[in-house]
């Protein structure tokens, strides 16, 4: 089996697994309990919070643990939008993660107006277009850092600066970029940042959201007592420690990932395979978006699966969508083109032979 779906999830690192097992065995108290066993758990959580906050370049007091990146996105968007009294207009993009669209749909049902921007032909937000749609009642902007389907890097620093100049709150989904790019693009300009553990070798069911401590936030579930009253439920201490250990040990070799990408693309003839990507400076190399002329991406994925190559047709959270990936549609492609899309994504364990063999499989008769 050759796993080439790292943008969907990564295997837990050996260090994270060992940390999870040790904490689950030895530190089993509730971190909210006041006795010494609870204190041990609370200390472990505080350590994990500090590690992840330092990697984000933020103060640990603003970091809230969640059950996933999805939950982090939803909590951030709903909390910020409902807290700010400036207005009821929100700006996002057509290509955001499903969880962002879910939050936006909820806010629209409450009377908010949402402007969804397209992507350019290079798969990024046009900052000038963003500037044009800002209104006096714009209260929130939510634009991701890296698109999970095609790997394009959005101009988040420029967006954050623009938001601050206009007094608008800004949320950035850093689930795909965390530990791969410097997400401290200027974190003092971001009001909320979302991350997830299982994208960087940590456990599933674990994420975090940073809220700017100087911004008033309205809890989605008022009355809960955990995590500064912003997220209820007993914290999963072993998972949080494993998350932090994964962050400490995760490495992203940019040069290696670019070489893997070049090796794969070299094997795909341009007349039959269209690579969906941005310019090099706006592209995360380990996520490769591809369209195969005349074939549905799901068929390509299933045929590769028969050859023991595990890829995807886009975000795992959109697996039941019949319309194709959001990023392709946001770039002005047709639904037919979007349905031809599939994604190959590399990780730290991916080797040149893996992508060469995958390229050879894509050259087989069944794909001609």
C-alpha cells in the first residue's frame, strides 16, 4: 500500500503514540479536579498549551482546545460574528473548508449577509477584489491560509493588515499550513486561528483555536465552564499531550516536497493531465491537484485504489458532494471539470519511489 493522502490525515508519529500511551496510563485525572491527580493533568495540559501556542506565535491564554479543526473553525466564526456589534456583513471565499461554509450558512439564517469571493486563475484571493467588497458594516473576514484541495497559499498577511486597517475581525484557517509554513505571518493581526492535530502526526479528534485575548468573544454555548467558558467538556489530556509532542517533532522538508512534486508532474503528460496550481511562491508543494481529461476523479481514485495507491478526490469532508471540489468551482471551472479532479498529497514518509510508481500507474492503459 502506498499512502498519498496526507492532506486528509497523517499517521501518528511514534513519539506522539508513546506520549499518548504514557499519559493515558499515568495521568488519568480530570484536569479540572482540585486534588493532586487533577493537578498533574492540569500541568500536562498547560505544557501542551504552551508548546502549541509558541509554535503559533501567540500567548497561551488565548489558545482553546477543541475536538477538531472543524470545531475550531465553527467556534471561531460564530463566536466572533455574534460578538461584534459593528455590523452583519461577512467576507469569505468560495473555496473554504466545509466547516467554514457551515458556519456561514448558520449566520445567514440569523440575518447576516455573506460575500463569498472567487479565486483567481492561480487559485488565490484577489486582495484588490476583497478591498472592493468591504463595507461600513463588514464585521468579519474568514480566509484560509492554505487550500486543502489544491494547496495554494493565500495572501493572509495582506488580508490581515487590510482587516485591521478597516477595524474588521479576521479569522484564518491554518489547518493545512500549521507546522509547514510560518503561520506567525503576523499573528497579532489575526483575531482567531484554527489548527488540527492529525494533520501533523497527532491524534484525530483534537484541535485548537486561538482567540485574540483582547477581543470580546461570545460563547457558542453560554454557561459552560471549561476552556475559559468557550468550549465545554473534560479535556482529553493524553490527546493534547500527544498533539504537542507531534508539533515538537514534526518536520516539513520544503526542498524534498518540491522534488517529489516535480518527479510526479514529470510523468504526467500535459495533453491529458491538467495540474491545478498557483505560482511557485503561492503553492504548498505537497498538495497536488490534478484533472484527468474525460475521466471522473472518483473513477481515477478507485482504479488507483485497486493498484494499492491511496489518494483522494479532494477534502475528505466533501466526500459525499456530487458537485466536485469547491476550489475548482471557485476558479471558474465547470462542474464537469470539477468532477474530473483528484488530489495526491505527500508527507514526511513519502519517498521518490512512491510517486514514481504512482505516476507509472497513471500512465497505464486504463487511464489512456
